[in-house]
């Protein structure tokens, strides 16, 4: 059974806590399934006062790395509805990336060997920072079902604590892993 076709869905992320006074940042993008239904196509755009943001320098040879969320990092969590297993994608403005598989909420985290390499496209310009990537869906998510997504980001600020952005925040602390924050379906 072929996966449902998907047209681009736009999204706007919101920070968990208000930004410091006078700091102007917006984080938006789009997502959709590929025409064949076997991949996610993601696009993030961070705009505004980028001088206030710590943006990792581009790596000459981007690779799979751990700990990308310790600085500015764009993330996507994806799963089959009502299934405990989910995946976490991390994309750094450096070009580094990682994909983890988790067996259930915050348990069984491991780098998924099904992803030997990704090639995010990164463009930094006066108006903002953009990252786009196509990520193949794991086999259980390809077959005729919708995919639930939590789109989010960590924005490291030059002065102050990191800012945590998501489609919606569903708890008293920023927690991108909560399944009730998987708010978009494609």
C-alpha cells in the first residue's frame, strides 16, 4: 500500500521561554513526504538577530556526530501513530547530523545504522539561516500510514541560556521527546 501523498505543510516554532528583551528571532519552515512517500523533506529557516546566536562553523567534511543539541541544532522526531518506537534527527548548521532510534520515551537511544549518511543543504545569508534535508523513512513508517512529527530546535544564544523551540510545548519543562508534542502529521 502506497503512503499518502503529502503537500508541503508550513510550521512556526515557538520558544519555550520568552526571548531576552529586544532579541528578535523567528523559526519557521516546511515539511512534507516525498512524492514516493518513502522520505521526509524538511526545511528550517531561522531569521532575525543572528548575531546573537551561536552558529557552528561549516565543517569541511560533515559527518555523524553525537551531542549536536549542545549548541544550535535543528531537530525532528518522527514516529508511527500509537507506536512507542520513534526516531530523532539532529541537524547542525555545521553540516554534521545524527539519527537515533528510541524504543520508547527516552529509552533505548542508539544511533540508527540504517542512516550511513545525510547531506543537509545549509545556506546562511543576511536574512537568515536555512537548512534543508531529505531523510529516508524507516521501513515501518513507509507503508501506507501517516507519520507523526515533532519539529523543534535548540538555539544557543551568545549571552544567556539556550532557547528551546517547538511546535508546541506540553510540559513544565522543554521536552521534545513527549509524544503529545508530535503535533504534525504527514
